[in-house]
C-alpha cells in the first residue's frame, strides 16, 4: 500500500528532520511505499528564511545569511538522501488543488503539526484538507503543543478531525483535546516516532564520535543567560568539558566548544557519546533517554509540556532541574533498565496501532473495490 505522509520535515530543525525520517522508516516496516509530501511552509522556504529570522532588520539579515546557507547544505542534503519526497513542492492551499491523489492511505505525521501557535495559525493542509472525505486518513503521534484549544480553533478544525479514521497523538494532553474538545471517540497516546525506533537503529546511522573525552552536551533552543551561567557552573562542578551544539553559526561565542550546525546524524552521535545532555529541547531529551544518556532538562516557557509528559511517561521526572541553583541533579540518576522496559512496551503499543491502521486500510480498500 502507498502512504502519503504530511509533516513538518522542512523546518530547519534536527528534531523535525529526524522525526520525519523515523516515521517513514516505521511505515516501511509494514511493507508500505511511503511518500513524504514536500510541504514547505512559506516562512521556512529557504528564499524566505532571511526575512523570517531578521523581520526586516538589515543587521540581523546579514548575520543570519551564513547560517541559512549552512542550513540549506546540511538539511537539503539530508532530505535528498534520506527522505522519499514527492517531486512537487507544496506551500499554499492553492498548490494542493493539483495534488495527485494516488495513495491508498493519507497520514498527518508527527511533530507540532497541529500547534497553531508554533505554525502561526491553522494550516489546513496539515489536517489533510486537500484529501476527499472518502479517503482513508490517520494521524500518527500528532502534537498540539498546548494543553487546550480555544473554542474558535476547535470549531475551525472540527470538520477536518472527524474525517480521520484513526488518530494517535504524542502527549496525554493532546489525547484529552481530541476526545474531550473534539468529541473524537478514541485517540491513542503514542511515543514520538524517533522513540519508536531503538538505540541500535539510530546507532546504525550515527556518525563517528567527535569528542574523545567525557563532556556535557549543551543543546539550547531558547536563548537564556541564566541557562548559560548554569552550564558553566555545572561544568566546573563536574569537571566535564562543555560542548555546545550550535544550531546557528552566530552562537559560536556562547560557553563551550562550539559544534557549528553539524550534520543531521551528528545530533544522534553527540548525544549518544555525552555524559550529560543539558537541554530545553524535546527531541534532545527524547534521544538522550533513548540512547541511555542522562538528560538535564530545562522546561521552556512555551511548549514545555512535551518534555514533562515524556519524563512522566518514563518515570524520569527527577531529570528536570528545579531551578538554576539545582546541581544535585547529577545525583538523581535515571533507572535506564526501567526506562528501556517502558520504551519497549510503548513501542509495542505503536506497532499494534499501526497494525490496526494498515489492516483497516486494507479492508477499506477491498470493500471500496
């Protein structure tokens, strides 16, 4: 069966790229021919990224240009080599009017696909608005990134949601939104796709170790002087070197040895080989736990529920710092034997969900014929 998948693969972000790849590879395990719809939001098209980041400030525009060139090389080569993208590129709803409806199944994939704040509004294509109601549709580990939605947003998207045959979501709060706010009969709470694949899988793609000695990897998405000061103090207390995973070239001056916009699979390698990962990122937390590396988690001001939900699931709440004076966290170790058992149970749950989806889709196609 052919599955056409729409997700946020084209955001120049390591987690976004890896979750798209993971979803594709999971579906392939069920003998599916997977096509990722090359949906690129207008504000993340490479030709528009300068304006998106600089917001008209010429100094910021000059500063961000070298980074965008690097993003284009790193992420562009990853998409070309590892993602089975459609030939056509789609941005506006008008673009989708000519989308070839040749798949047996249509899927809204993972990441913050239904987060109207992150996406700067409701994006109908991410609700499969271009796919007729009589086609088989499902959502896999979709995220709202919020604990609840406004009545206006629910009313604007309710007709799209009710056309899905199956819905799975990435957070417990999203399950509540689907069932209580939308009235969808049953949503399934699943792992992020990157976690549905084992550490062994990811190590088969990880690049060789970059840093010989033990180190603390810093992966910080939300600029904070307090975060940086904490990282320096943590390094002094542990005697471990700071290595900073820089998502932009202009972050080179921040504390730690700078790894400037590394290749996508370097993300896996640098986390796997770290002693600790200090982060405010969901996917850095997820990969740390999956690779059995101790995370030190800072909840971001917005969308921190994703990290909290995952730490609760894996009984690893102690890995969240209570404040920037919390250094006892280095003594609050993860029970990785327990965590791995939980992840294996959750992986089975995801496998069972996909078995049910693809079996139902096959029956649907047979009856349709």
